[in-house]
């Protein structure tokens, strides 16, 4: 599977609190992966499938299979609560049609990619049957041995951690992060990167976390597409060396988890920063904002509120995130 090459440019260190512009790093070829929770998981699946020539794997926490909503909020709600109405073969046919049209990358690129799927048995927001359907969907494109799953934990709808959040089996509407004694972020990334990551025990320097100008990727009008004017990026200490190859991972928050809703709680406590610092993984955290009527819960677009091409390469949020990755050196 052919994936993108890299370019090497140095980004000078910027003081904490200053909003920076994204600039390129030495991104390790073939290292771009993505993960997300809930609506972020749906977006992560879209991003992986649509840009499979460049994206090498996806982590899905409490998500749904690609294209499930079919451009309809009503269908999206059915995907979440009544997955028995979802026909995975139909979603596969839809995907193959897009690939034939060239609106997403050829599906053959997904061969050899790695997929991680987590779904709690107590999820009352997105039926855990969706986890099985995600697996069914991906088995059509890659080897079962490349898919890792965790479907046995009594977790509510959440990002699971081993040190932060609410009770694992109860809904935590404060931030949808639950302490399940489970290192979700580490286990997902470790699978996506072949099982070779170092333990996520390194202290995280707060000075390595920056806000970046997200508005420029939306023509200066991010709110028109339910996106924030700023996002977050974490640059591990080792990655400040311009000769050091680093991996790149995109993290997509769920509904009601954006910085507008809970500040930097998700960014700092979902478990990703520790993994990144220990393993030289640059983390990109795009941010959504509420839009009255069309997106009141600040969700990434997985049903078409920002345009009918929401799950294609030309989708405004999809393309913007891809351009962010290109700017970083993809």
C-alpha cells in the first residue's frame, strides 16, 4: 500500500498560550492515523476511508460504520439506536461506488491498515451492536488479523481511561470521559502502530501543547461550517528536533467535548498526550463549535449538516483536516 512521503521543516518553539500557525515537521512516511469517540469516531472512519491513500489506520470509540447516516439526521439517529436497520452490505456498495467515482481514494489502499474498535456493553447513546457492524464493514477491505476489538467492558458512552473521569458504567455528561481502568488511547495507538509503542508513563510538559489557527483552513469563516477558530496541537519534546522523524495522529472529540463546551479537558485528559510524549507522536486536535439548529451539540459532521459531500474527500470538514495534515508535513 502506497502512502505519502514526508518533508522536513523546523517549527520554532512558541510560548504557551500563543496561537500558532501550523508548519511542517519531519513526519514519518506512512505514520498518519486517526481516532475519535462517538461523532468523532464516525468522522475518524470517514477520514480513514476517504483518504485511505494517506491514512494508515483508525481507532473507533463508540462509533458507527462508514456512511451509516446516508446524509440524513433521521437515519443517523437510527444508526445510533437501532443498528438492526443498518445494512452493512449496502454501506459497502455505497463505499465502492464512491471509490469508482473517485470521490474517495481507492478502497484497495485500506489493505494492510489497522483498525481498533472499542464499544462498551452499557452504552446507552450508541448501541454497542455498532461495534460489530464496524468490524463487519472493515472485514470487507482488510484482514481480520488487522482488527483489534474490545467489546466486553461494562462502559457507558465514553472515552475510556485508567485515571480520569466518571464511573465506567455510568453516563458522565460533564465530559464523557470515564475511568474504566482501561488505557483506551494507548491501546488504540499501540495497535495502530504495530504494537511497538513504549508505555505511556512519561510526564507531559504543558509547554508542548499549543493552540493553532484553525480559521485559515475554512477561508477565515470556520463558524460557517460549525468549526472553531482555533484547534490544539501537541508537539512532543523529541519532535522539536528538525531531524527527528515523528508520527502524526489526528484525534477527533465527540459531541459536547469540544473546547467550547469543556475547555481543554478532553485534550488533556483523554489519555493521548502521555502516549504521544513517550513515542514522538504529533497530535492534532481539530475543534468543532455549536451551530443553532443544524449542530447544537458541537458534533463533527457525520450526517451532512455542512454539505452533502460530508463523508467524501471534498467535504468541507474532511478536506480542512486533510489540509492541516498536509501543512504539518504529510
